[in-house]
């Protein structure tokens, strides 16, 4: 699965105690899927976070995102922790 988040505001959410991805949680455990964040804002979100990217130059999705993905694209976006 490929996920594209475009023109979205994700503000002030909480993943919950011991949970991950207060702004966005996307996993592609076989690293077959891609994540693109375009023209979006993710700020004020809390919870655990991580970014594991199999290929490509972008390796950090900030502190609102929990993801395992084949590739990560971030364009014209404001992400907390970046």
C-alpha cells in the first residue's frame, strides 16, 4: 500500500500512553509501501515516534510520525521535530 497525505492539517492529537504516531501511524512491515506527505502540517501531536525508511534520501518524518516504509517523500510541509 502507498499512502499520500496531501493538503492536510494534523494538529494537537495524542497517540495515547505507550502508543506511537500521534500525528500519523503508517507501517509497511515488508517495506513494500511508500509514504508521501505533501503540502501538510503536523504539529502539537504527542506519542512515541520512529522513522525507518528502506531507500531514498529522506530518512526523518519528525516527532509526530511512526512509520516503516519503502520510501518517504516530504514536500512543502511543516512537521514537528524537523
